[in-house]
């Protein structure tokens, strides 16, 4: 199914396009080469967040955090509050490139900003949100003057200005009651929502990486969903209709 295909692809990318802990950009005939740019790190980080949401395996959040930290360390000018497309240790150019516009694919800056906001909501790391917010503030004039050129960055701005919702689902993945809750999230477009999923016997371990899971468990042995805003959660629900009410969908 789609989830298994995503997992296979994520495994391949991290196994074949990473050398000595550094991400590479291209792969052909069994060979990976060319140091990855900002957009490669950012889009892969965002994809790994989605893989976590689909699988519930906290390993993918660990990998996404590693990519986020690399973006900050190697691509961010903290004094200026801007991301560059090439790393600090890349080949020196006359001008360090910084392509801001979203075209057929998002720019590295846009992808990095949204990935940092989503990751911050999941793992409770305020530094990620602060960096993303500073990028958005610096791009304010361009967003106002040329909004058509910044589709992904406007999505990041919407995430920032909204109150993002965190949804926690605890249950046995293949159980009917768990699938009913997860299907609610799959059926509806929820752009400013992040999902933390865990099976009941893995909540404690996963909570070390994902604080949203701290203290969350099943209610009366049933798959349970918690809808939260800024980590303040409403009364848990155990059925699809209740989750739809809490999400207002």
C-alpha cells in the first residue's frame, strides 16, 4: 500500500544517499554523489515527518530532527535570519545562492520553514519555531507584493498564524477502532495539524522523542485520540464521530 511504499523509499534514501552522515543529491547506477542543497534537506525532513505520522515509528522523527539541525548548522545565517541554498562548507562562489521563489517545486527556504514549524509542533522544540518565524518576518514584504511566487511559504505562514492542532492517537495499528480514528485524519484536509501516533506498549519510549505522547494512553482498553492546542489537550475520545466533533470537520 502507499504507506509501505513510503517506508521503502524513506529507507532507501537514508541508506543510499547518505555518506558519513552527510546527505547527497543524486543517485544513478548504484552511485550517489553531489552534496545535497538546502531544498534536499528540507523536503526530506518534511517527508520523514509524514512517514512518522503514517507509521508511528519515532525513528523517523529522530532522522527529521537530524536533518533540521543540519539545516540550521550548515545553511542558516543566524545573524541575518536567512537560509542559503548551499552549505557553509560548500565550494566558495562569488555570490552564495539563495533562490527564494516557489516554482514547480518549493524553494529550500519555504520547505525548511514549514518543516521546522511542523517539527516544532511535534517535538516541542521552540528554537525551530523561532528560526522559522524570523524567516517569515524577513520575507513579509515579498509575500505581500508577490504572493503567487510563494505558495509553500504562504502555507508556512498560515501554519504559523493559525493555532496548530496536535492530535495524539494511541492504539494497536491494525485494530478496527484504531483504524477508524486514523481514517478520520486521512479523510479530511487538515493542513495545520500534526499527528503523534503510538501503539500502547511503545508510548513511553516514543515520548522521549515526542513529548506530546507523555501521559497519553488508551481509555478503557480502546484506541484513544487526544486533540490538543499548544500541548493543552481536550477530553480524550474513543470513536470516529467524537474525533470529528473535536476536529470540527
